[in-house]
C-alpha cells in the first residue's frame, strides 16, 4: 500500500513566553502531516519536537520530511530511526489514524492537570482554572532562589482548596540539598509528586530521594524517549514516569512498554495541537487501562488562538 504524503509547518505563539529552567520559550513550532491511502482515507499526524528536551530539532524533522518522496509506504513509516522520535510519533500516528472510525472526539475517563504560571503569578491564576473544573495543578520550581519560591509555595498551598492536588516540576533545576529541602516541605503539606528534581545524569540520587521521602518522585527529562524509559525501568525505577508521547517515539512500541511493565504514568503535553492531542487521548491512552493520575494536557489557555478544532480545518494546499 502506498500513501500520499503532505505536510505543513506551523507556528503558534504562547500568550506569554513559557519560563522554564531551560530558558524562555515563545513559539511552539511543528509540522502537520497528512497521509492519504488509495481509497482516499485520510490520516492526520503531527511532529512536535522539543530539541532541548531530547528530541530531534524542528529543522531535522523538516529535513526528514523534505527528503521523502510524495508516495511513501509502511516500510518508510516503520524504518524512521530512533534519532527522530517526534517523526516516528507523527508518521505512525497519522498511519494509525487512517482508520478514523476508532478515533473518538474525546476520552471521558480522563481528568486534566492545569499548568500554572511560574512564580507569584500562580497565586491568582489557579482560581479561574478551578472555576472551569481543574482540580490538579502543576507549578514550576527551580527558577528563582529556593527561599523565595518556598514563600510563594506556602501561600499557594494555603490559597488552594484542600481537595486540590498540586504537583511540582523542577525541570532538573535543583541540586541535592535543594531537592531535600523541597521534599521535606512537600512531605509536611502533601504534594502529589515532585517532577525531575535533579539533572538526568543524577539518576542514582533520584532513586535515593524516592527511598528517603514520602512524596513520590516523577522522572520527566530522564525519560523523554522510549529508549530512556526502558533504560530507567531496567535500572530499577518504579516511581512515576512522565510520558510525553509526542516526543517519545513509536506509539505502537510505547503502548507495548505500558502493557508489559504497567508503569505509573503521567501522560503529558509538549504543547502539541489538537491533532496529536486527540490521537494520544482517544487512541493511544484509550487502548490502555484508564490512567490513575490527571493527565498534563491542560495547556490550551497558554496560546493566543483557539486551535481546538484545528484538525478539522487544516489545509494542506500549497
Ligand atoms: Mg516536567
């Protein structure tokens, strides 16, 4: 079977640049894919790389698309190298979506975590999100000095209703001592988990932290790709895996990993459009046991335009 390939780069501006310990991020850029089979069935996919998170760069992904012929085969899709994980996801998800009948509009078993802005802005940002139904919030730490952040954190914990769940994400921005300080405080007030306290190279120390404190530790940067997930699992990680499916690689092999090892997973966004998001929620996750944790896809409020329905309005005309 041959598939006609069309693709189109996109760029979406964040309402305000996203501040992480990796720096400022102002535009989300990626590539939308369209596969058409001989019967005229269409499958959409999305390549949404984050180079600083361990995937290929946008230009590498674009170069890969550009060297492909107009007609590709199943072999083309399943021979994309592991060095292009976001391309693996984009092409394989487009191919799986050709049978559109199993793609639902939404997955009713999911609950969402909303990302709060970094720093003091979180103190006023949670309330409208709470009114819209959010019950789990994520707040980034490791950006300002610990003392300052702990002050805001204490205010935030007191402001949030007691039924709210709060997750902290350090984006590998803490050292051992800072991580211990945060975990002592987290243990005393109750935090759902602390995400990636230490750099990827300090895997053994993160194992130690998860033994030493009650607050669970989630790996994120350490498990950006499926190969890294497998490696951490083999090295004894039984804590939480934050899975950014759009950059993890082959969705088929990711599903297999989840079925085999049943890891404690937090499905998470890479600020992809509704195309990748719908595939992840209604096809990838829906094929697995319902997730026990809120998924990190509460990100639409971070963009200026509403792309909620974008997968129905994409034009691939050149
Ligand atoms: Mg994270």
